[in-house]
């Protein structure tokens, strides 16, 4: 456990201080023996999890995660809690390992947000006793898909419960990193994703006014 906690501190230093934490993470996953031990295997498995090439031309979930973490590093100073934010960026798609499957010829990962929230708790509990920190990270992981659900008007939308548990602005900040953390992003794509997140924020604020006015 002592060694594991030291690894946690090392990772946190790179997540909070590096301009591109992906450089460290990429190097570690290739050479560090501890990636073959729990809980780090939970991340290593992401290298073998495919994604839809239409939405994720960068390839597997680990590749996507690295891009998201680097996007988060650019924006962490905008976060209410950069420590929670950076760990949530790293763990946001951890649930895709068990959730991903083929359906009618398409790669899907239904409920990876809900599954991932539980897995984020399991991952972090192996590294730290900071219960409040773990809870905050897991909630960001749990609700990171609400942007898609809200904007597309899907039945999985649950703004009321989301806003009871987490700041919609933090979800939006993680969401823009998630949506920009993809390969082959043109300026047109970037603008579209930013517009999508801004629409999500407006819908959240409209819902808040409806509830509290």
C-alpha cells in the first residue's frame, strides 16, 4: 500500500503540473510493472477497447483518455477543484472496458458513465483514503455524459439529480475536454463542440431558474 500511495502522489504531481500529462502516462503504461496490478489494470485494459471510428478516429479508449487529459491540463485553472477535475478527466471513461460491445454492427458503450463512477471509486480507494475527494471524482465521472443526453433530448437526461450532486459548470468543463479529446479535429469541429457545451450550460441554467424562481 505504501508503494501504491507513492505512485498516486507521483501521478497527481504530473496531472496537476505537466502541460501534457499524456507524456508521463504513455511512458508509464509501456514500462511500469505496476500496470499489471490492481487497480492500474483497470486503465491498462482501455488500450484494448475499441471505439467507433466515426466519433473517435484517435482509436482505442486509452488514446482518447490521453487526449482528454491533455485538454483538461489546458483548462484546469478554470475548474472549481483542479485536483478533482484532473483525476475525473483521467478516469472519465474507465467504465468503457466492461461496457463496450457490438450492437447491430456498431461499437457501443451503454451506461459506461454509471459503471465508470463505481469503478472510479474502486480505483481511487486503492490509492487514497480521502473519501470526499473520491466521491467528487466519481460524481463527475457519473454525470459526464449528460451533455450529450441533454442537448439531444434523450430519455437518459436527469438534470435535477445531476445538479444536486455536482456543478453543471464542472460537468461542462470536463465535457469540452472530452469532446475535443479526439483525433482529426478541424476548426469547424471544435466550434461545433464548443457550441454544444454552451447549449448544455444554457439548458442547465434555464432548469435552475425554473426550479428556484
